[in-house]
C-alpha cells in the first residue's frame, strides 16, 4: 500500500537507485514485451520535498518485489516508508506529519486462491484539520484572531499507531496474466490506538464546549463530535472485489469494482459501520492514450469518531474529498460528513519509453478533473440556523495536469498541479502511486 504523501520525491540514482538484483531481468512483461520472467526488483528512494499542507518532507522509501514467472502480479512485495514533514510557523518549527509503514503483499497463496496483505504503521498528524461538518463548511477564520491563533483555528492533533491484516480469497477467475479477470472476497481487520489533542481556541474546542452545554446546537454537536479521547478502535473488513485490469500499477484497460464494509463493534459509544462502493475503469484510446474514470460512494451509520467523517474506503482508506489521492486542488481534510461522493476523470498519455542504468522507464502526461460532495448526516443538519450542507450545487471540484514516471514494474512517481475553482485553492502533489 502506498502512502498518501504530498511532497516532491527527489530521485537520486547515484545514491540508492531503483535497481535489479544481478543476473535477473528488469520489467514484468506485458504481452509481447518479452522481458525475463524470473527476477527481483529493488527500489530505494530518498525523499525531499515541499507541500503547502505539510511543509518540507524528508524521508525514504524502499520497495522490494520478486517475480517467479507464475504468480501475478508478482510473487511477493515488501515496502517500507519512513517520512516526516517540517514547517516553520508562528509557534516555531513543527512537524505536521510523521508517517511510517511496513507493508507485505503475498499473492498466489494456496494455489492462487489466497492473497494476504499485512501492514504495521505509525502516523502522527500535528496539524490535522477540522472545518466543521457538512459539504458547506466554512474555511475562513474569525476576524480579530492573532496570527498564531488563526493558523491553529482549524487544527487538532492526532496520533494513530495501527496494524492491519487483509486477505483476498478467490471466488472465480478466468484468463491469465494481463487478461485475467477475478472475483475475490475481502476479509480483514485493523486495530488502531487513536490519541486526540484539542488545541485551545480552535474551532473543535469551541464546538466541544458548545456540545457540553444545553444550547440549541448542543445535541447535534454531541452526536458528531465523538471520539475525542484516547482509545483503541478495532475494525472488521468484509467485501467483494472484481478486477479485470491488465496491470495493477498503470492499467490501460479493464475494471476494478469494490463493494465493502467496515464494522467497528467497540467501544460501545463509537459503534458504527461504513459502506463503500467504487468502480474504476480504463479504456485505451490508441496505442499510448488511456481514459480512466472512477466513481465512489461512502456512507457511515451509527456513531463514528469525528475524525472518521473525513475518511472513505475499506481496503485503502483515504481522506475524501481533498488532497493528492481523491480531489486534487482541494485542501486535505477540508470536508467531513457521514455521506461522501467522489468522481475522478483522467486522460493519460505516454510520451516516451527508454532505459537508464539498465532500467526500463516510461514518461507520460495526465490531464484530470475531480469532483466531490459531502453530507453531514442522513438527515438535514443545521448549526446556528444554517444548513451545513448547502445546496446540491455545493461541490468541491479540482482541475489540473501532471507528469508520470513509471520506473520498473511496481513504482510510479506522480507530479500533479491542481486548482480548485470552487474552493479557490491550489495543490502541488509529487508522490508515489496513481490516484486510481
């Protein structure tokens, strides 16, 4: 699983370059490419970047994958990420994001009936965002605040070490290699320990204080602002996955459909369930031009913690909408609610194929449009007499384009520049992995 970093990856081939183990091939072949089937790919990249949301990003990414010529898409893959971001503000130097991960992917088990994915992670958001619930929440800060108070008004802190284990069991399969079509059952689980720090003078602190009173909005805020203490939160994952893509990293044709749910049975005051549906498709428009699109919906029922209102997904949870992997150009964690819709459209073109240092590389361009919509709850929610969702025309849209560099078979470096005409914000994302 690739982490949602939003910074500039600085590739230094003279230091730790993506390389092959001596004596084996370079790239997993598509039909007609004829590269050696049995080999090992290794990539190790230093990370140096800057992002307006997270500041200066420093870290490293290492990826090791083995190919045996039989198991698709590889025999196994091990990835390790270590990253932290730094930013100077009114309060001095801060670390907005600390993100560490070890991830192991084992496809082809039990005669290719089973695929197991395991991960251990540690994430710390020093500047997690809370703009209030609903699709029409306000990003402006109150007038009269000092520079330091204004910078932390929409912020809180969250620390979340976690461990997850997911398995995919084959129900049906036809074809082989890039032409394979497969239906899997997803069974998995996760346990995380979340610690929340509420900042004095922030919007979250103000709304929590109002929720503890007896005012007209107290009951609404008490329902939405759950989970502000330190607690363990276990989740079960169940779902169905249909995959007919010709490639997992850079597809040119096929579908990926997910219908899944996440269940949090404890603690009792945070018992909830999430239902997720997504369909991602790719259509070739020529030898080197591909049109891709994705539609997804996510709905929460019960009593989720407030920070879960900004997230969507089961197999690969993301902040939605906003940020590098969902709605580019919209601020990360900009919207929160129990119901979310998202649409993405991308036109990808390949410019060149070449080799450098014994590696097979591909360079391309992408143009994209993203659009998201959030509803605070299943019913109308009003705070201070105002509908927090606004009209259905209140969507969060992002437009832009970018560069793609596919390096080997399992690594894509992505550079996207985006503008949101609805939020009037911009985004720069240089990260690892496609949006879809």
